[in-house]
């Protein structure tokens, strides 16, 4: 026969262990994931990197991937032609959603994934960047759009595989 004190203590121990397990699971599940920091860099910062930034933000949000996407230019200048601006508006892409900024060493250091477009990949700051040579958005819109979509498909797949969330 079990003594009442031991029986109560045994039940409390089991209940405490069960509750601790439940709450431990909730705490771990509720902890937010640190977003992957992605930085796109192009020569001027208003076309390829800005379009990639806005497109990836939308696609990552649709895929529920935690990312922080930014863009920079080596020598910031507005190279969006009126025709390009019109095409981008039709595709709901706003390359001016973030202010135009010049690349800094701190930007590079903060990035988990660094992507440099075209000749920007030659910058000493971008020695560890992935180099993406792509068509001109101003001259070859449809080709540039298809190329970016293909590259972002691969990046989205990579992010989905590496995401612990």
C-alpha cells in the first residue's frame, strides 16, 4: 500500500514534469527566428539591386521566409528611364521604396548573403559576393525579368532549405 504523502508527491512530480515539457515546447516554438540578411549591390543602386530587393521581399513574404532584404549602389545615381518606370509600375515594383544608399563596409559585414550585379562584383568590398551577370532592365526588360525570376527561384529554395522557422 502506498502512503498518502508519497502518492501525492509522486503525482506532483509527474504533473510538474508534464507541465514543464508543455511550456518548454511553447517557449521554443514562440522564439522568433533571426531573419537572413540579404544585400543586393549594383553599380548605381536604382535598377538591378533595387528591383531584386523589392521582388525578393514580395516572394519571401509569400513563402513566409524570414528575410531582411536591402540594396545598395557603388556610385548611387538614378538610372531608371521613363519607359522602365512605366513597366515597373505595371508589375507593381517600386525601386524607390527605400532611399538610395551607397555601399559601406558595414553593409557588407552585416549581410548573410551578398549578391553583386555585373561590374559591381569587381569591387574589393564585394570579393565574397555572389556575382550575378544579368540583362539590362532598361534595354531588355522581359529577359531581365525572366533572369531575375530564375535566380530568385534558386535563392528562395535555398532560404527555405536553410530556414529553421
